[in-house]
């Protein structure tokens, strides 16, 4: 729970501080890369850590991940440019890949199916605590101390979790020589990175028909096909496709991919809307995100009871409906609606995530045995992280393209996409002329509306797939 708290607070505290970080370091066009770099390494390594946890035990793998995460957090806090911050976020993400899936897997090891439904709900209460503290601390650090503390706050939390982990978690693992699928991990990394570069830079730095985009797409397809071939041949594959033959796991993982896009669309771009379009403070922006993280654990706790009474499928369907309703709020959001309306939509998304994600984890862990529980849990986390990774790149690309197009079509001169840095800085915003400020705010409103239309589409897709979950409960 300590380790999960560290990972959970990272999500809300950084999102709240990002507009100020961008205005301080510059580089609005690189905004989504701060999230994409972290999510990329998280998405790729989560499968490797899950497999290693099945081979060598949960404790050593989780310890390694926390240590790397802390090193990355320390370095992020000393970054003096957007490029350096993105590089250090890669390191942070490399460690973070071990935290959430293995913490969840340990719960699967310690408790029975009936107990897991309740315990996973209790475990999700960690998100509620971090939800309240994360945005509040993020806003406090930004306004009164320094944004660098949004990263350094992880260090005492991580050290405490390491101490507790080393003392109390006991494992008895069979010692034997195991094969690790390094080739599969490398191919997967290259494949996802190539796709991300296309989504982020396509239409912005490179035209869609440029040799760079064509080459990256070719690299993505080639390495993905080689990855599939490698996984079918490997004795210890990073992603054993046999578990995907189980219908509950297949559906749960596909929905986790689409909800990952929704999650990153909200947590990444809502603070930008509240601060840049509505002109509110970082504390207010943090509040709108807090409601999502409050709705999540409340719903997760309720989901633990619903799963036992009405089953996985109906619980997930209710969650899917909440995701669609929450996304609809953001599709209809306007600058005049105020932060409370945004917070309400955020809360509905949190409820949807809490109900569906808790049901999926318990369902998946009930479908496989101990030897596959680590990789099965990790595969679900991987799909959500992959969705967030693709979502950060895709939605960031949509934002950049629409913003660039809007500015080019306006009559205002000496303004480009990176002028948005000034709009996001409360102190510097007043230095902009009324015409420039109006153009940037209107452009940001229009661009973020396109982002939320895409988020709404993914919510509908998620709901449709949930309907395909089997009615008969897993063993």
C-alpha cells in the first residue's frame, strides 16, 4: 500500500504542476512527452517485471523497481530543461513499471478469490488518500515552494516502503535457472516507441507523408510482427499469448487499453483547460482532478461487494455507463461552465474506472494459477499503460495539430504554439495583449474540445466491449 501510494500520488501531483513546469522550462509542444516518456517505459517494463516476478519472486523485483523510481524522481527534481525532464521521466517510468502490477499481484497471492474482491477495494482506498493529498500538495508546492518538490516528495515515501517490504514480505521461491525473453522486450520497446513518435510528431514536426513518418510506421509494423513471432517461439515469453485465449482476460485487457486513453486524456489535459482556458489557479485545477481520484476508490470499495453479489459483468457494465456519462460532460464543457462542472465529470470518470478496473483484476486473477498470476496481472496493467501511452501521444498530437492550425488561421502575428507557455503562467499571462490572449484561449478551447471528443469516442468503445464479457463467472 505504501508503494502504491507513491505511484498514485505521482499521477495527480505531476498533472497539477505541469502547466507551471511548462511555463518555467518552456516547450509547450513537448508537453505530452513528459507523460509519454514515463508511460512508455512503464508500459514496456511492466510485462518484463511481471514475468520476472513469476520466475524469481515478487520481493526482489519490486525492490529494484522502487529504487530506480526514486533515482528518477531525484533527477526529475533537478532538471533545468524540458529535454532533461523528459529523459529523467524515462528513468522514473523504468522503475514505476514494477510498482503497481507487483503490488496487486502480491494481494492476489495472499488472499482467496472472495477475500480479493474486498481487499482490492481496500487497496484502492490508497488512491483516495493520494487523491486528496496529491493535487493539494502539487498546488501548494507550485504556488509557495517549487514545482521540483512534486518529484522529491516520492523519496521519503519510497524509502519507507523499501524498509517495510524488506522486513515483512517473506517468500519461498524455487531456485532454478530461467530464461528471460530479452529479444521480445527489445522488439516491443522499438515497436511502441516508433508508433508514439508518429502519433506525437506526425502533422506537427513531420508531415504525414514524410519519409520520417513512413519509416517509423514501417519500423512499428516490422518490429511488432517480429515480436509476435518471438513470443510464439520463446520458452518464457514476455507476453504469453496463451492467456489471451481466455475470453475474460481478452475483453478485460482490450477495455483496459481504451480506458487508459480516457484516463490520460483527463489527467493530462484537464489542468491545462482549467488553468489556460478558465484562468483558474493550480489549486483549483488540482481540485478538479481530485474528484476523479476520490470517485475511483469509493467505487472500487463498492465494486468489491458488487462483484460478490451481482458478478463481474454487471459491475463492469455499470462502470462503463459511468465512463460514457463522465466523458459526455467534458465533450459539452465550455469556459463558462466553471470548475465544479469539470470536477463532476472527473468524478464520474473515477467511478467508472473504480468499478471496471477492480472487477477486471479480480476476474483475471481468478482465471489463472499462481505461476501465471504475475504476468496475467501485468498484462492488464500493460494494456492500460499502453492505452495511456498511445493516448498521451495521440491526444497530444491532436492538441498540437489543432492549436497550430487555429493560430495559423488567425490574424494575430508573432504568435506560435509555444506562446501558449505564457498563457499557462498566471504572472506572465497579463503581459499578453488582449487579442493574443483571446486567440490563444479560443485556440486552446477549440483544440481541447477535439481532444475530449476523442476521449468520448473511446468511452463508447469501452462500453461496447464490456458488453461482450461472458455472463458465466470465471472459476
